[in-house]
């Protein structure tokens, strides 16, 4: 049961990362064509920060596992 829940969590995290990546790319293309709306600008900032935090957490996990 726990394994199934963990697999589902990994699947939805991967889907969220991929979907947000496509949306971030769409926002960047839109930004080149016109000024982003307030909501689009906030989404662009939120997704960028989320990617930075995600990357930092992966790096910290890697460093932590090397230290142990």
C-alpha cells in the first residue's frame, strides 16, 4: 500500500513539473510578443521560484547523501 502511494506521488510530481515547464515556456514566448498580464507575471515568477527551490532541494539531498 505504501509503495503504491509513493509511486502515485512520484507520478503526479513528474506530471506537475512537466506541465509547469510547458506553461513557463508558453509564458516566455508570450512575454516576447506582448507584455504579460498581472496574473501571467505572477505565475511566471511563482513557477521560476518553484523550479529554483526544486533544484536546490535536489542538490541538498545529493550533498546530504554523499556526506552520510
